[in-house]
């Protein structure tokens, strides 16, 4: 990424110590396409422990898009332990309010259930599909950018400042999405609209952040929270997501996901 | 400045030449080489499912630590 738009470069200029959890390229790593959401959450949790041991400070988690969901889920599982706060950027939170593609939440859930159980299964999503899907979110805009690029090809200086970003969005920045992870994400995002109603399900148990110890004070200039909270584009603090009970399981590792609408305890009664 | 003739670069023929040269570079390498360098980093933790990268590892200590978490379908290059 160009230094002008690089997040780590920008944060470093602002006096921050930036770390990145790199999941690599699943399609080119042994067992990569069999990874589930729990593998990603375990990796983030291990990273938190490492950063804390290395720096002596509780790190902030900054997740963008689905990364913000990971941050929330890890904070829930850890009961906020070792985490100074959370910032999410463009993460989906309230599906009822968002109405993606204009689809009401009540219709979205069965549609996602069908897609998850009958179509996705454990199939992985190749990187080109993610890239293409992103372009299809705004097909006219994507086509216009491609035409502009061709028309300006004679002017290298005019293209240079956007070239890294263009290459990233046009394919180089996308990696395959492992099937189990994709399924877990669809479950977590849609079941009970959890990010708004509070808590998160891990291995059939409901976790929330109520009762978590207050976070330490750091002068970062980003929102400092008594507990990890969700801050992002038009999102604000979601107090409702922080209410309820915090229950930790006897087991050690994160277990997330399952089939939507499948077996297991119905946790709708939890807050 | 025209890189070939040494004179002032202008005119449709110059633009056409530049366009063809850049188009060839895009066709061969997928894009234009801008000469920009990625931020320096070191891998401080590694497992079968992740690598933890610390950027600007030679920075002065005492900074607030921030862990960036990209979405699953984007590579870590999205933040670096």
C-alpha cells in the first residue's frame, strides 16, 4: 500500500505502535482453506497476549469491516482481559437497521440460512470471487474507474498516487475465504442480530461484556472505553451490545459457529 | 521533458508513445511500478494460522500499541 494511504504508516506518524495480524493466503497454505472462525479468533487472542507481554501495555484492537467483528468476538471471549479498547471501522453491526440491498432482516435471515446450509456449506470462496463481488457492489463506478485508468495511461504521474490502491482492489489485495470461516461468519452475523441485541455465541454459550473490568487509560486520541465498545461509521457506542451476563466456559479454546437454524441451545432469551 | 529526444514532452505522438509504454507495463506486470516501498516490519509471532507483524520495529518504546485486524478476505497488505 502507498505510504500516503497506509494505515500503519499513518498510525506510526501519530505516535502509535502498529501491529497487524496477518492470516496469510489460505489458498496457498497447508490447511488454509479448512480454517474456521475459531482459528482466526485464537490467532488474535494469541497476538494480544504477545503484544501485552512485549510492550507491557494492553493493546487497542482496530478492526475494519469483518475485522471489527473479530475484535468484538475476541473481547467477548476474553471478558475484555488484556484489551484497552476497540475501534471498528465500517463493521456491520445492526442488520435490522442496515437492510443490506434493501432486504428486511426478517427476510434476510432465512435467505442466509438457505445459502449457508445449502449453497456455501464448506466451500471456499476464491480470491477472484471476492474481488469481483466487491466490484459488483458498484458496477458503474468500477467500470468508470477502469475506463479512466485506460484513458489516462499516457500520464504516469496522474496515475501514480492511486496505483497501489488500484492494484490492491483489482485483485492483489484479496485472498481466498475458507469455507468454514465463511459459514461461521454468516451464522454470527445473522443469528439474533447479536451485535445489537448483545453478546455472542461461542460453542453454544452466550458471552457478553457485562461485568468486565474497566480498561486502562491510554491517551491515543481514539475513543477510550470503560469496556470495549463499538465505534465506527455512523455506529456510535452500542450500549445494548454490552449488557447481559459474561460467562466463560470451562474449555480453553474458542469454539464458534455451527449451522444456522441447526441444533443446539436457543439463546434468544439471553441479552 | 521527453525521455527520448531530450526536448519538451508534448503532442499526441508523445502521449501515444507513453500510453503504449505504460500499457505494456500493465500487461506484463499487472500495474505500474511506482517505486513506493512498504513499511518496515518484523514478524514477532508465528503459528500455522497467523503471523503477527510489528511495523516500524525500531521505533522508540512507550508508544500505545494498536493491533490492526483486517477482514478475512483481504490480505494484510490492506493496512500496510
